[in-house]
C-alpha cells in the first residue's frame, strides 16, 4: 500500500465502489486508518444504511455528523434515508409556497 501512495503524491480522493458484499467498507476503513497513521488527514464516509463503519470502529457514528476517532482520522455515516426525506419535504414546501397551496395534490406527492 505504501508504494501505491508514494507513486501518487497528489492523490486526494479514493472511492471504493461496487456491488454489496465486496468489502468496500472494510477496505475503506482499513485504508483510512492506515493513512491516518501515516500522518495523512482522512475522512472515511459511508451512505450504507447498515452502519458498518460503526461496527468496524466500535463506535456509534451513524447519522451523527463527522466524528474524530483518532488523530487525522474522521468518519461519517450519512443517514441517507433521513436526508432523502428532508430533501423531499423541502421540495414539498417550496411547491406549496410557490403555488399558495395548503397541501399537495395526491398525484404530486406520489410522484
């Protein structure tokens, strides 16, 4: 791993992506931990609703914003369902205000 990063001194973002069960969370947590130990400031974040980073780091961080777990190691587990609901509600309010409605027609809310 050291050689990989030494050959890419300007690398600032690493994304672990793919289908479920490949070890994305495990590898991202391990990589972030290793980089933090090397003195690199890291943010490891996940949108997985299973809160696996909380399990890996043995600390409840789900939906609690950025948490510093160790020097240079920051973690964030986004509550994606909550964020989607908040976004949908803000759009509902904007539509109601724009058209002077007290409630949205059922068809719009379902859409």
